[in-house]
């Protein structure tokens, strides 16, 4: 594993791509969390429609950013011949975050 980390660290473009991906992932998740939080605290009555619409649009925006980030990551990691286990690990992290997001919405 340390050999792989040394190999990855030598490729400055790949290191930059990993940090860019991580930063963009956190931004997208944060935007989705704001949408979920707004949905959970929606007003009652007439304003509930407005609050729900805003929450939905913000969540869709966050999801779209995550999708763009994911596709960009696949392209960049594909060029660098990244090991399959690393890509699977990233998908597992995505699944955990998505599960936590939907569990929060269902409460």
C-alpha cells in the first residue's frame, strides 16, 4: 500500500486531482445538506410550498455538482491508471454519504 501511495504522490497532477475532487465532494454534500435541512424545517401553511421548492432545488443543485464531480473524477483517475480497489473505495464512501443523507430525510 505504501508503494502505491508513493507512486500516487509522485504524480503531482493526480495529487491535485484527488484534492480537487475531495474539496468539490465536500462542497456538493454541504449544498445537499442545506437543502435537506431546509426541507426538515419547512414552514407550515402557504410558505411550506415555497420552502419545499427551495429545498428541492438546492438539493438538486448539490446532487448535480456531485454528479459532475464524479464524472470528472472518473475521467482523471482513468487516465492515471488508478487501481480498481481505490475506485471501489470511493464508491463506498459515496454510498455511505448517500445513505446518511436519505436516513436524515426519512426521520
